[in-house]
């Protein structure tokens, strides 16, 4: 797998990585100029995000719409239209409810699907379309190795936006088990720079 150090690398973001706010914000900040990759999603994925934010996070419709509209407005090129027949034809995805995700990845010419759902995206199925499956942890570690300074700058901007420290943002990745290896690497960098 080769990740290019610019936005030529296209990544389909599954709903499960867009729901947790700290993770979603980090992923989207990495896609802002100077972009480290190009994000992709579909209306179906964003609808699923909205449903989970309502049902599980108990956000009201105004909060949900503000968040989804901000994503759409910031990344208008991220939206992929999925032909219904394509999603239905992707029977190598075991869960019919997840076939639209691979369909969006194919239509968007994604290099990878970023998801926490490993079971429903078999590598042998994705390989037929030249698409990798990555966890947020794997993806963030790769992004860090491609451009550590840019990743740290974006983490610092994220922390400053909520009047917190980088350590607080990183701690959330470890506490929620979304990106513990990435957290270890960033914290290791911090301790190395303090001692060096």
C-alpha cells in the first residue's frame, strides 16, 4: 500500500468513523488544505451518521444538520452518487446494508475504505476493485509517517479550537480505542522533542 503525501489518495469514510466528533474532526482537518488526502462519502453514509447522532448521541436535528451541512460545504467534492444497481451487485460484501459503502468507494475511485467494521469488508472482496480497508488507527499512523509536522500542526489547531491541548485530543483516541497506536506515536514524539 502506497499513501501519497498529497490529496491524490482518496479515502471513503464510513459512517462509524464520522460519528465520534474527535476522530471525525481529526480526519477532516487532515483533508483541509494543505490536504493529506481526499475524503469521500455518499448521501447514504451521511444519513447514517445523522441517524446515529440522533439515536445514540441524542443530538437534536439542528445540531445534526449544522454538522452535516458543514461537512458538505467544506468538502463539496467528497460526495459520491451511487447507482442503485451497483450496490445490489456487490454480493461479496456479506451484509447487504454495507454494500452501498463499497459502491461509493468504487464510484469515487477510492484507494481505501476507512472503517471500524473489519468483518463486513473482506479484503479479498475489496481487492477485486483495488481498494484497501483501513482502521482509523492504521490510517492516522500512515498519515503521521508521511508528514509528521503537518499532522501535529493539524492536531494543535484542533486542540486550540476547543481550548484544549494536543494531549487532551490524543487521550480521547486512546480512551475510546479508536487510534491507540497513533496516540502512542504522537505522545512518543512529544516526549522525544521534550528530551531532545
